[in-house]
């Protein structure tokens, strides 16, 4: 059989349907191998209902077929799909305890001003291992627009759609016009990424700034105009200030320069030096003012975070076949074969950060997430070599399945966790005709997390002023705290804006279990009436937030 005819049969619509169904069933059968710490298939499909997974697959095929009938070069379509993929997810609760830090930073800016946040960063404000750029952006949002989770989500949605656009343009720049559309669609085919966009974390913003730095540097080395060089230098500085893990990933810019140096070594070196000089000029005032903070954080990363990655990792199988649609990963692998056959050395640019990741054995998906656009770029290159309609069907199906998986499997699972109680309680408090609410938090002695971390998590979901009443907590042994992935909760100090001498009428008790409450808690609520209880919970995680609301 001629090769073209074989290829045509393998890529017929019915073949794509059968492979899609087979892949879904295969992932479903081996879901126990998904060790993701947030939304493992083993958890979201715990009921073992195969028909539900097949139904998601069939609906996604219909949506992919509809996309296959559209054009492939319209950026507006990409942006519309990116927004449509995230908007239905905005109501989901916050998943990570880390949100408490970023909310606290932003609230400092709202209460005392953005200048205070910067001035006290590393002094009155403990930054843990966070770099200041994204907290400052969140703080600016709260300062200018008000304390609302929705405003932060809109900012993250802007970062996400911007990254989709950048991935599309980067693929076009590296591999030609046809690659861009598929790279943008491939970035939507990552369910874990979709559920991260509504979260008040730094990962989506970091992904945007890293992709911007790579794209802007590539454009500047090719064009060399003063404006392009300026934008590239600023973009590199912003990526540098987003998250410490980007420092290693930014080494890919050296690969970009080496590829351009083959044509004109002197010009490439000169332009890279200008970009580096601009980035250095932007970073220098920051480093001069906060170098002591950065040195302390780097020491903490070296002594705590780096060894911890070995214990807290997730497998590559989970990340690249369950939390990224396998069609995207397989297309990216196919791109490597194509690059060798077509001698496209440009492929080393999106590939290089993954080589570093594998070499250093980094298996935490939150450290991999900023590189997802590079995976999408490689996948876009491979998909662009297929027949246009078939490629759109494959890419569209992968994106649609990921969206449906996030909306109808991941979100219901997350809604079954106790973190949903914080949202529900916050919304309930907003209905009460009081200005202040007193909050008491407690967990059994020796528990792995500090219950005080739940106060800012509740504050994110309510407009009421929360005041804190101290309840003594018995921490676990110091050795356990130093090894714990949530060590920061014990080193987190509640800000003074939560302290008050008033005694509000409404009292909220946030606890892990209902029996064995401290005497102080019992005394405070003994003459009050329980008016609401939020006790959604599972036994999957140690972090549980059972919430009671009391009033006279």
C-alpha cells in the first residue's frame, strides 16, 4: 500500500474517533497511575463509571468536528476559545493553601498602600520563597479596584489568553504560519492548566512572563530595532522576578542567541548584550534594595525546597498523559522526529527547557506548568504537517475533552473537598447585616498545618471585616515542620489588620473536627446560636475546614 494512502486511512475521521475512544478508555483503566496531588484521575473517576468518560469523549469529538470546519489562522478565535474555556471555571474554590500568602500580600497593599508592600517586603511582610512581581500586581489590583477575587481572576485570565496568543506567535515564528493556530489550541488541551487559571497563585502569571521573555528575545534578535530590544530586556527582567524556577528556564535564551549567531555572530552577541544590559538595569534597583531578602530565600530554597522536590513530586506519566492530553504530548514527540528529518534546529528552543527539567529530575507539575506553552509549540509544529481539517479535528478534540474533563470531572471533585466550605461560608457571611465577624481557628494538637492559614482563605470570599481571636495551637515536633511541604503555614504570622479589641456578635469557628474543641472556643460560643454549618469533607487530605457560624 502506498505511503500516502496508508497515511490517509490512518487519519480518516473514523480512525481518529476510534483512537480517541481507545485512548480515553486506556487512561481510565490505568487511572491509578495518575499521582497528581490536586486532581488525580484516580480521585475524579473514583466511582469507576466508564460510561461517563466515554460520554465526555463523544461530546468532545462533536466539538472537535465543529472546530475542524473553521479556519485556522484567526487569533480572535483562539482568544475566544481561551476565554470560553476558563469562564465556566471561575466559581471553583481555591485549591492550594498558598493562596493565603498571595491574598495577604495583596491585602497589605489594599490596607496600607502598594508602597508599603514593597517597603516592608522581607521585613514586616514575610515573603517565604515568593518573588515580588506577581504579589505587587495583585496588590495593585486590590488597591485600584478593590478587594475582590473576581478582579484577580480577570488578571489571571488576561495572562492566560496572552500566553495562548504568545504560544501561537512563537510557533509561527519558529515553524511557519500554519503552526501557530495549532499551538494555541494545544495549550487549551491541558486540563490541569485550565483549573489553575481561576486560582490566586503565581503559576499562570509566571508562565506568561516566561513565554513573553522567550518570544520577545527571539523577535529582538531577528529584528534588532531599539523598541524590540527594550521590550525583550524588560520581559526578561519581569520573568526573572516572577518565580525562582524561571531563572533556570531563562537559560534557553542562550540557545536562542546561539542559533542566531550562526548567521551573524557579531550582531547576535551585540543584540543579546543589549537585552542583558536592559534587563540588568531594570533588576539592579530591585536587587540593591532587596538583596538580603533574596539571599535568605535562596538559602531556604537550597536547604528546604530542593530536597523536598524529591519527596513531593508527581510522575511524568501523570503530568504529560493525564494532566496534559496525550495527543498533545504525542504530537510534541512527533515534532522531534520531524525536526530531525527536516533539519529544523529551531526545535531545540522549545525542547531545551524540558531537557533541563528531565536532567534535574524535577517532577512537580507546578514547576512544569510555565513550560506548557513550549510543549504546545512543539505540538503545533507536528499538527501543522497534517491535513488541515484532520489536524483541526485532532487538536479541537483534545482541547474540548480537556475542557469537559475540567468542568464536569475536576470541578465536581474539587467541590466535594472541604475547601468549598470557605467559599460557601464567605458568601453566607455577606448576607448578614453585620460589619465585623470574629474568627476562631483550631486543629487537634500536633496537626500538620497551622489553622491560622484558613483566616485569609475565608477573607478572600467575604466582604466583611474579619477579626481574629487567638486560640493556642500545639504544633507538631520542629523536625516534622522543617520537612513538611506546608511548613510555611507555621511561619505565617497573621497581619495586624486582623487584630481587634472588639467583640463582634457573629462568630465563625473554623476547625478540622467537631469533637475535642478547646475550652476557649466552647466558652466563646456557649451563649450563641448555631445559625449555619458548612461541613463538606472527604478524607483524602489532612487539610479540612469545617465551619460553624454562631450568632445571638
